């Protein structure tokens, strides 16, 4: 590992670049030895994240450029997609705009990308299907009648 940047009280603090032993690289803001504020992380697998950090994890607004060409732009919380965001599935010419919770898409719109001229790409969307619709409805009815079970 090597670090080039500012220190305060023997900890990385301010602006700096860290080269990790495994080949990863972070350039950006530090506070009390942790990535904090705006920064750019280049991961070993080819992914690149540019955005906000807090206590050494992605937290706030940021963009993840995934090595396979996909891109996620939006909110992060404790290193996971969380809040409003858009994931562009470039190879499949699709995008999801909506709400994420702990890395899982929860509610939003999934559709085809356009060519930039308002014309959608000629790629059919997959049909959506609920695996056990009667069980889901029955469980929800029970929750409404008796309250949600403790987890």
C-alpha cells in the first residue's frame, strides 16, 4: 500500500490517493483515516465508482461504472444502492428507474433504452410473473387482519 496526500494527527485527512496492495486505487477526500466526501475508486474487477463516501463506504450520491458496460447512478447507503436511482443495462438496451432498498430494486419503471432521438430500441421487454400469487394475497390478507408477524 502507498498513500500520497495530506495527514492530520497521523491519519489520512484531506485530499489524497491510496494505492492498495491488491491494485485498487482511491483518489479523493479523507477524514480521520477513512474515505469521506467526494472520491473515485477503481476496483480490481474493472468497476469504477465516483461519488460520495462516508466512514470508508459509498454513501450519498454516486455513479458506478460497471466493467461489463452497465451504469448505476443514484443514491447509496452503507455501500449499497438505496433510495432513488437508475440502472442502465447497456448490453440488454434496458433501464430501471426507481427506488432501491439495500441493493434490491423495489418500485419503479423498467423499460427499453432509446437511441437518443426518442425512438426506443427494438428489444421486447420480458413478461413479469408472480410465482405464487394466491399465497402472496393470502399472506397479505392475514397481515391486514392480524397484524404483521414479528421478525
